[in-house]
């Protein structure tokens, strides 16, 4: 399991077809729980080496933001 509250990282992982298992809400933040994340992807993200189609990324950020708001509900 991999958890992150970083929506940019979560949207990146989701855009790369990593599956979200759950979204936990803590205060006004969402914690995105992924079942499996390859360490190479995390390393590439940290080094700024990942390229994602911008519209897909933007849509994914919006979807995740909406999902967190619904959970806060």
C-alpha cells in the first residue's frame, strides 16, 4: 500500500493507471491510498522525469478533488 496526500502525485499515479484503493479524509485533506506503486515511478516523479498528457492530468486532478469533496460530504 502507498499513501499520499499530495494531489499532484496522486493525479500523476492515477494518470499512469495506478489503481486507487481508497480515499481517506483527514480534516479537509484527502489521503489517496494506492494498492501498488512501482518505486521507479516515484523516483521519476521526484526527479521531474515523468511526462503526462496535460488534459488527462487536469481531468484527473478534477476527478480526485471531486472524490475528496464527496467523501467529506
